[in-house]
C-alpha cells in the first residue's frame, strides 16, 4: 500500500474550488462582527485545490476504511462484529419500528400490513 499524500501536499497556490460571489449587503467593520480577541492574527494555511481534486482525495481515503463486508476482520469477538447487524435486522421487522424501548412486551402487538 502506498503512502497517502495529504491534502496540504496536494494543494497548489491559486487553485480554487469555490469563489464566493460579491456581497449584496453593506460591508461592516470587523470589530462590530467579531471582537479582535477572537480573530486570527494571520490567515489559516488551507490547501488550495480544485473541487474534483478534493472529491477524489476524500473518496480515495474512504476506500481505505475496512469493514466486515469488505474482508476478514480477525480482531474482536464475533459478538462485537455481528450483533449490531443482527439487531438492525430485528429492529426493522414489521411491528418493531415504532415500539418504545421500554414497551411492556405483553402489550406489544404486531399489526398486519
């Protein structure tokens, strides 16, 4: 597996994913909007990238996530891996979706659709 280049390393000066339109409201002094103690002394160092590059970067990162559906997961117990999926299936059965978690089971009835 190759090393992933960070979004900061991929950025190039002058690239823009979005350019905000000109203001259509009167401009106000910054001090009226935000006290000086809360403002940055210098602009943040943000990567400059085109929107397709940003999307590709984050999609590639998301593909590196590992889950039970994409391969064998040897760590942890089977309970940790399979119970959440089983619980979602049971909770989705007809009649369960609208039950309160503390509902008395004797009073819970499954209604036919």
